[in-house]
């Protein structure tokens, strides 16, 4: 390549790098032409100001490799879901969605990126859970779910990547038993307490990492159960080599009083 061309490319790169980043969240609507222009200038497209999106714009966004955030959308049509599923970037964030049809969920589950974030969903149907478990990425974020049935847990446990369920505040023994069959990183940081039976079930988790950072109290039985976990356990904002050590720090202050903080 001639040095004159190399020099021109370097100058162009410097101009782009030195340019203050444009805040793309302010866009309330977009045309296909504007999408194409933005995609040329940004590796990450945060378009959280959009509250509606047309099929054509969704298709245009999907053609580019930018990491894409559309957290301002609270609902999308099945057609838009199908278009966004073809998104070529690594990250697709749709945390504003509060409802999604089973067909729309099945479409998004086909997203080929690494990370699919749907933290706005508070409920899932059994069919939706089965569909999302087929996602081929590394991270499935469902932190908006506050409850999970045993059947839904059984379906999601088949997901091959990191499973984010930090919105769960309670978990049944049935759901814990099902999730224990998940073979990757499992995040349950929203649980403040665990029953003895749920703890025994989660201690058999087949993945390498188990996050239970929200636990504020541990009974002797729960601590003993979690101490048998064979992987890396996150408790009390630290990796725990011994659940019994976390049991003491969670239930006692250095002065022997209950801690005031989390």
C-alpha cells in the first residue's frame, strides 16, 4: 500500500478518535439513511431514546456490527424481533421490553451475538423459556424476572452460557434443583435468604461459578450445604473458599452484633 494512502488513513483515524463522541441516545426517531451514517461512525450504538422502531429501521440496524442498545423500546412487533435477531454485533440490549410474544422471543433467541439482554421482562411463558435456552451466545440476562417456576427453570438450565437471574428474590426447591443442572455460570444475587432444601439443591450446581452475593443471613444448615459446592462461590462480596467462613461474616460483626449493612 502506498505510503500516501497509509498517511491519509492514519490522519482520518486520528480525526475520528479525537472527535468528541456523539450522544446517540437523544434520537427519538431514525431513518434508514441516518442509521447507515451512524453505523459508519460508531462501534457502539446507544439508541435508548427510541420508543418505537419501524421494520425498515430495524433491518438497517441489523446489517451493521455495532453493539446495539435499544433500551427505550417497551414493546416490539414480531417482525421487528425477527429483524433484530439478524443483528451482526456482539451485544444486543433490549432492557426496556416489558412484554414479548412467544414468537418474538423465539425470533430474538436466534440472535447470533454473544450477549442478549432482556432485563425488562418480568415474566416468561414456558415456551419463551425453552426458546431463550437455545440462544447460542455467552450471556443471557433476565434480571427482571422475580419468580421462576420449576418448568421454566428446567428449560433455562439448558442454556449453555452465563445465566443472569439476579431479579429472583425467592426460589423454590423445584426451581433450584432444575437450575443446578445448568453447566455454566449462574447468577442469583437477588436472593437474600435460602431454604435448607434450596441450598442443598444449588450446592449441586454443575457449573463452575455460582453467585449468591445477596444472601444476608446463612443458617448453619445452609452454610453446610453450600460448603459442599465444588466450584467457585460468590458470597459476601467475595469469592468464598468456605461457606462456613461466610456464614460467620454474614451473621456476626467483629463485635458479635448483626451487621448493619449488606
